[in-house]
C-alpha cells in the first residue's frame, strides 16, 4: 500500500512539474538563468559541478589522485573507519552543488530530483546492484511537518524507481529533533546525533539479513550516516552502503 501511495505521489509531482513548465519560464536550478528543460542547469553551472569519478576511497568515496587498486581506502578510512561499508557521492561539495542541494531542500525546487538522482545512480553503479532495499536518512516528524517533505526520501524514491530497487522511507526513524549539524565540529556532530535513530520494531524483519543502501543529500563528517548505519546493523543488516549527491572531501 505504501509503495502504491509513493508511486502515485511521485507521478503527481511529475505531472505538476510538467504543467508548470507549460505556463512558467524554465530556469536553471542554481542561478535562475533560462534553460531548455525543468530540473536542468545552465551550461555555466554544469561546468562548475565537480563530478566524482573513479578511483575513489572504497570506504568514504573521496577521489584518489592515482589508481590505488580495487578496494583501496584512504588514510582517513584507516585512521577512522566508518560504521558503514562503502560510500559513494555524485559530486564534490562546492558552491554550485550547495546551491543545488539548497534549491531542493529549502526552495521547493522538486524538479531537480530527477537530475540529481540520475547523477547519484551513475556514481553508485557499483553499490546499487547489490542493495536489497534503499532507505533515506529520516527527518524528525516536527521538521518534516515544517518542511513538508524529506529531500533524502525524494532522492531515494527516484533512485529506487530508476534502478528497480525497493525503497522504504520508514526503515529508519529519527527519535529526537536534533539541532542542525551546520557549524558543529566533528565531535559535536557525533554527540548531536548519538541515539537519535532507531529501526522500528515493525521494520526489523525488513532489515534482518539485508544489504541496505542509505541515501542522503550531503555527506559531511559522516556522523549522521554512521549513526544510521549502526542502528541498521544492530537490527540485523549484513551490509550498509551510503549514497549521497554531494560529498565533502577531507584531505587524506
């Protein structure tokens, strides 16, 4: 039933976007210059996106300068291994990708979901086929009520539709309405989200023995993804990968 409702909602959003395209000028999702199709970027903004390509650290998804071999990990991953297994990102976090994320997150530019999801599917082409289920990083119910939608859930649903993988928006639940991670140091970020997530009792059977792909818009310190991966593994997931649109690169 939930999958049917999700499919209807997604179709409704696309229909609404198509109708708006007929009556409103279509603009770049970043700079507002006119473009040919909804959800697209102008040529200048496309050029500013820093696409991530192989080779990358297998754990954090950050790019290597030179080929290091299959499964190679960065110095950061050796010193601070994440709870999740592998992470992949479509683009590096910069001014352009930040504007695109904010267009979806804060400015209701839902038409960017399709293009962002397609870039993420390309970036995750080595991890998506192994996933049994896709789960978005959840919002707390009060933040969801004020924002009206979860951008991670929109991306997860579109990725699942493109790749043919089941998506469960409620596989992970946020228990506390944590403060924004913006402006916090790595240690503060970890403390802020400690104990903030759980796998609901009704979803444990959907996690047990499964390979889960966790989806979010941005991976910064990894504190939120680590906490979510931890509760999924404690609930019985055998493998958790992370797929994001923008990745904050750390030296090493």
